[in-house]
């Protein structure tokens, strides 16, 4: 395993190892990696049929799959944006705004003409530069110049937007190593403030240098100016074949002193991975297996008002009866660190027909209500729609308590 290595240096190291040692993969032999426990023993509460919780944001049609939605709640606690794609990993462009915490939504908003030329799972972030200027950012990783990181931004809280353009490297150039742009697999799946807000840390997955196919290595980049420019990629995890770690989420510990990366694993014989950093992402612990209860694709998180941690994602646990569905996990931060299963899980939305749900979003409203959004086959025979559901942990606690009464 190599981490803390620039993309260019990593490519050189990997090439030398291949020539001298016959190694073509990462530096952790597969036989040394052991799957985590596969069973789930905490309860799963099904609220998916409680339609009073649901809002259909974008209805799927016979010819249009509404895919990969991502949301952003603004600091006023009322205004929310949702962006998604047409089709699975398809073109960007659809964008809506809500003035009432996601209960009702606008028609499609006007966006620059080049947005549909860019594609794949567009995340939304609100980043603040050192002078206090807030910008909304949307990222994509497929565009006219290939699989790079592209970004568009708004300086007026989403009223107007720039065209997509390649993200800039600090010092100039396309986000990469300055000569050979790093081929990204996904846009940033996590961007968090570090160093008391003086920088941002973004993380995603790239293809392994020099190899084709569907390899995945995790990489991070930093922005010193509120998302306008980014440092060259730094490889933080390569497990070698057959492992394909990807789409990390970054969670800060309740005391603010630690970052935790929770990572999707596409080799389904393993659970999700976890890594820890006690120095704002400068170094990371070796990866370790998460419990089956939090093994998901594309984790997204929020802290509830009482300090409990909520994670949502596509359930990938091998023995789970809700595998492929949109689920939430409820526990505390230390459950992840110490390998405990947590308190309970939720089945959030119905999903009918073939295929799994897509990638989620999660917001916390000022009153503690959690708004979870995903693309699902909401009714039998329908194409994928963007749908949200809302819940409070106190409600779920009462449901569980009622079920446990003799």
C-alpha cells in the first residue's frame, strides 16, 4: 500500500517496482487482507412504505432515467438545491431549487449551455475562500477533454452559474501532475474543511497509473482558496488487484481531532473500508474492514442533534435482506472506529424492479429532520425517479421501543 505520494511520483515508483520486482499491483498482498464479519445483527426498521414522508422531485419516464441526485442545503436552513443526471452516469444539466426545505421544488433552472457536455454523478458543495466569499460548486469528471475533474460555480448562492471548465491546479494547469492529467473515475465524493477552515480536502478515486481496465486507487487534493484551485493528486490508498476501493466519504470526529474515510469496495467479497487521520489528512492509517452494517456504496453522512451519526447509501452487505436498496445506518462515531455494528438501520425508500438504487444525498434541517434523497424505481414498472424521504431519529426510536414492548 502506498499513501501520501504524488501522482507523478507514484507512477514512477510503480513503474520501477514492476521492472525490478515483477509487481504490477499495490503493496498489500491480497492474501493478507481478511474480510470483515458478514452478518448483521442490529434491527432494520422499514419506513419505505410511509408515503407521507416522500417527495418526488423528478419523475422518471419511459425514455428518461433520472439518476445520481445530489443535494445542498444553504445556511438559511430553507433553501436547497438538487442536481442530477439524465441516465446512469449521464450528462449533467438538471438542477432545481427549493425554498421550503425540499418540500416543493422549482421547475428546471437555466444552466450554461456546456453543462450537458459534462457527465457523471455531479456533487454540490458550498465552499468559502480566505476572504469570506462563499461559492457553490458542482463537479463532474467526464467532458470534452477526457476524464478529468471539471467544476462550475456560483457566486450568488445558486442564482447564476459559470460554465464547466477543467479544475485548475495550484500554479496553473489541469488538475493532475502538470504534464499527464490524472484520469478521474468520479468527481469529488467528499470535500471537507481542514486546518480550521483555511483549506479544503477533496477525495475521490482514479485509475491506477499505467493500467487499463477498472482499477481504482484513492487520491486526495487540497484547495487553499475555497475551491478555485486544487493541488496535484496525492495517492493515499492502493490495495492492488482484485480490490477496487472507491467513492470515499470523509467524517470528522465529534471532538474535531480526527478524520475518518469510509470507502466503498467493489470486490463484494469484502466489506467497506475505513481509514483514520489524526493530522488533517497528511497521513492515513492502514485500511481496516468496516462492519457489514455500514457496508454501502457512496456513503453520505450527517450528525443528528443528539450526536448520533447517520450514514446513508446503497446497501451492499452480502447477507443483508435489503441488499441493493436505499438504507441508513444509525450509531455513534466510535462504533465505526471500534468495529461495533451500531444501533439500527433503516430501509428508506421503495425500489421496484431490476437493478439497484443509485447514489444518495443527506441533509439535516435546523430542527433535526434528516432529508435523504436517491434515484429509485419508485413504483412498479417505472423508470428511475429522484425521490426524497424525511425522518427524525426520535420517531424511529419510538417505533423500535413500541415493537420491543411485551
